[in-house]
């Protein structure tokens, strides 16, 4: 048995003249929660569909749980759980009826009562799907993916559109799945989610894997612990990013949205220098904020875009 849940080498997917995935490499270990991040159109969704056996690659090698879809599809189907971003279930089936239906698809699986308890839906066991809240519907979708007792769980943006309480309930479920030693591949548009849940994160852009590591490793790659973001009245003067990058304590400077972001070692050193620089330039400061460096900063630095753009 392979020590890796997923192994991808030189993966390519083309649609006519359009290359959606361009030589992507990925290794996901068994028992880890792996976050796959990427802006819209980066090839992330296509990659996940290929891993799930829903799409065929143009070229490259893909192994899931040490097997290949071309030769081992029934074996793989019995060992994977998939929760899509939007799951449309039968509106007039109850929670327990829905889980019984999904459990019937597998020769071996989990006890339905145990799964309902795991996702905290015991009190809604007889409620129709159409009567559930958004968070409850999403938890039921995850339960349907878990009822077959999968070795590998795919979660495609499981908390999109949920309120903060529902998001945290799903985080608890994912942490519970991880504690059981299962492998989880998570896609998300929330960087705080990836930082909290994922052992490692891969960032995909333009069909390639452009960064891979633990959240802490990727954040450390920025070269500074703090980020200063500011905007100024630039109506009559241009601000030179190279000059910003040479200010005391500044490791990197980049343009973001309507302002700039500086990655720095010591805020108390860089802010006075920045204020002095802007005053001499004649560019009055209109907004300034600071925060600890995050995965969001890594993502913007690498791709030049916010994740949700």
C-alpha cells in the first residue's frame, strides 16, 4: 500500500486550444488534510474532478490510494467520499432516509446513527431536506460522503455561504474526520479555514502548482512577520514600489487593490519611515492598517489576486 493518498505527476488537461492544467505535480500523504487553493480559472476545479474520477486527463499519471481510475474504478468508488459545493438532495426525504439511501450504495460502511451524531443531526433525523437550514444541509451533504466509511474524503468549498457558527460546526466535523486518521482534500475560498484545518497547502495558478508547504512555511516565505497596508491620495504623484521596498525594515512591497502592502520585520521601524517617505513625496496618507502575515498575503504575493477574484 502506498504511503500517499494521492500522487499526480505532469498532469495535463486541455480543452481544444485551452490548457486548463499544465504539467501539475502533487503528492498528498495519507492521514493529512490537504488544502488546494487557487483563483477562479486556475485549474483547481479541473484537477479535483480528475482526482475524483469525474474527468479524464489529457496526459500525466494520477494515482489515488495507490490505484488508477482506468483499471480500479469500482475499488476506488468504494473508498472515496465526495461532498460537492452544492449538493441537491431529494427535498422530501428525511435526514435518516437520505443517509439510508447513500449507505445502500456501499457493501461496507458506517452506522447511520454514528454518522448523524458526528454531524450533529440527531434531532433532525425525521426532518425533510427542504426544511433544513443552510448549515444543516451542508452537514448532511458531508454525512452522505462519510456514510460509506471512506479512506479519502473530498470536500469542495464545504463552508461557502454559511454563517460563522455553521462554518465552525463544519470545522469541528473535519477535525473529527482527521482525528480518525482519514485523508481529506479540501478546497476553500477562506484562507483562515485553510490555516486552521490543513496540514499542508498547495496553491495552483495558470494550471501549475506554484507553492506547496505547511501554512507556517508558506507564511514564512514572505520574509516578514507583519504586513502594513496603506492607501494615499495619489492624484498628483506616483508612488514607486521599488522605493517602498527600500524603506527600513521592509522585506517586500506590492500594489494591492487601491493601495499598497509592505511585508516588514518590525512595524515600529517601518511605519515612521513610511510616513516620512509619503510626506516628502506629497502623498497624504488616507488609510493605514497592520496585521500578522497570513496565507492571504502569500496568495496575493504569488498570484497578484485575491482568492475570490
